[in-house]
């Protein structure tokens, strides 16, 4: 029985991976289709649409990027402070975090 369960789980994992890969390939093919052939079927890509998507993906995502950077810095500071206290250089935590986050 355990071998049957192992084979079923393996088959399920392979099927799910192939379904995901198929979806990604389909998305890629549709993107290429509309980029290349969209001009010929009277649905060209407009500059306004592209710029709206760029603003949405770039400028409007700064809030979440700032929160991720903030919490990454907090975790880095807490973990490094614990280690640096053992060496007696706790005062270097701020410098370490700032250099690490900038790199």
C-alpha cells in the first residue's frame, strides 16, 4: 500500500506541474500573438495602455515595496543585534543594516 500512495502522490505532483507549465506557455503564446499580430487584427497595443500598466506596476507598488524593505530591515537588525552583542559591538547594528539594505 505505501508504494501505491507514493506513486499516486508523485503522479499528482507531475500532473499539477505540467498543468502549471501549460498555463504559462499558453500565456506566453497569447502575449506574443497580441504583440505581433495585434496590429493586423485591428487591436494594436496603445501607448496609453502600456503606460497605465507601467504606472500600476511601478509607481503604485512603492507602498508595498517600502513595507517589505522596512520589515526586512527590522528582521535583519534583530538577528544581527543578537550576534553583535556577543562581540560587544552592538553600536554597529545601524551601520550594518543600512549597508546591507543598500546593497
